[in-house]
């Protein structure tokens, strides 16, 4: 007999998230990366450069955590750190050409895993699931709105378009 908690949505969500993270982790290893490093490369791929403080904020981690990850990526030649002219306390981070190449490979593997995750879902089911997960995240975050980076261009889809 299954434990009652094992029948909850939360349990199913955690289980699916772990499987997803494992699958992403396997593919990142093939690229010479550890889970979490892809988030830094992705964030930096969207801009020319940013400060360590901005990066930590985007990643929702403390600055020392971001700094440690950036140091590891710099040692691999994927990012470079530059002291802000006039204020050496501010460090600017940007991708190297190899980092940009690795970021593109990460985007590709993310799409591959996404397709595997949603293999037998039609477009309406995909949009509905995305919308429901965002609502659940909003509920857990309390009254705080999700950052603009978390917005979905399909959020304006009418419920009729994604009806079950």
C-alpha cells in the first residue's frame, strides 16, 4: 500500500523534478559541466556582461555561491571576470567564445530533455501544464510575483484554448 503522501501532487512534482534534473545532469556531464553551472552560462548568454551582484540576484543565490561557480567556470575558460574600472570591488562577468559555444549546446540539450519530458503531450496540454505550474509556484511564493524572466508568452492564452 502506498503512503498517502506518495499520492499527492507535491510528491509527483518532486519525483518528476528529480528525474528531470538527473537527465539534465547526465547531459551536462557530457559537456564537462556540473548541475548549476548551466544556469550561469544561460544567464550570461542573454547579455553582453553583468556584475557578480546581478548574476547572484538572477540565480537567486548569495554572492559567495555565484562567485565560487564563476571561479570554476573561469578556470575552464568559459567565463572571464573583469574588475570595474574605477571600482575594483565590482567584478563584471562575461562569456568567453568557448562559454558562448557551451551555452548554445546547453540550450540544445535543454530542448532535447524538454521534448523527452513532454513526449506524449499535445500543445494544449503543454501550455496548460506550464500555466498550472506557474500558478503553483506563485502560491508557494506567497503574494510575490514571479520575475519577468519567469513570464510565459503563452500566459495570455485563453482557458478555452487549453481546456481539458
